[in-house]
């Protein structure tokens, strides 16, 4: 069976807590859904914040819904512009990662950690994982064809019943593979 999976580019973005939303945008504020994302329940918001690092700042979209902890996901190019050296990590693994400041129209929030470069990863349900012949936390390769074909190594498989089949790469990785538009990659498990 050919193991083709949708490859999506995850541009720089911010996850914030409900409390931080109120600090950044005002008491009682709720995020505005701009566009549903491929992962069920996840959405890009109309709201943006300025992420301030030691060297510079970048405007970034917020992804909803609110999370338990703030997290800023950037590419290495973004990190250089901010003056930060974030680790490559899975989402949610923010311990010991760099700090930054988030600035919104109503206030600002200093986060003591949370800036990461997301490890390239695949989301699949248990049924999809079985069909692809992969398991949770397995490290695979994904081959993308085209004018700048390449094989991504160190791709972590994440299996959860509330996921939808998609691979996520950041903008640096997407540009390296010229992965614009609708792109599929082939999962290589050997």
C-alpha cells in the first residue's frame, strides 16, 4: 500500500491561555474563529499578537482554542529575527525553552518559557496509524516529490482518536521542499 499523507505548512503562531487572552485583549474577550484547521476543533483566529524577543518582534496569529500553557511556534528563520535560540520539540514540551513577551491591544504578557521550533510530525487516528503501519511516537521518514524533492527524516508519529491524517512542517521546511498548495508525502518506515 502506498502510504501517502497530506503535508501542511504550519506557519509561526501562538497558543495562549484563557487568562492571557483577557490580559492581551480585555476582560471577557473571546477569540474569533477565522478558519477551521485540519485538526478537529483547532482554528486560526482573527486576533494577532506581537511576539517580542531580545533582537526583534514579529506579528503572529493566535490558534484557538485556549490552551493550558502559552506556546510560541516559530521556524529557525523567525527565531533568528527574534534573537532567540529555541529547541526543536514536540508541541507541549516547553520546559526550559526561551521566554518572550506577547503584546496585544489591551496589555502584554511575559512568558517565562514556551518558544519552540515544532518537531516535524504526523497526526493520525489509531485506525489511520494501523492502515499506514505506524505507531505512536514512532520516528519515520517522509518523501516529498517535485522540483525540489526531498526526504524529511526524524518525523514523529502522533496517534490520537481526535486527530486527522496530516503531516506538519514549518515554513523553512516547506520552502526547502517547495511544498506549496496541496502536497502529499510518502511515509517511509524502513
